[in-house]
């Protein structure tokens, strides 16, 4: 039972960190250009 008193707050804290990182990535524009990334992988560049 004492393990739960440690693990539940730890899980909530890690979940909040993940949520904050996700919100930060949305606000910084990480998901704004999904088509560009999909097309860049198809560009064939010849090595010089």
C-alpha cells in the first residue's frame, strides 16, 4: 500500500510533464506543416 502512495503521484507528475511537452510542441508549430515533411522524404537528391 505504501508503494501506491509513491507511484500514483509519480505517474500524475510524469503525465503532466508529457501533457506540457505536447502543448509546447503544438504552440511552437511542430505540427503546422505535415505535408511538407511528407514530400521532403520523396525528393531524390543526387550525392555530389
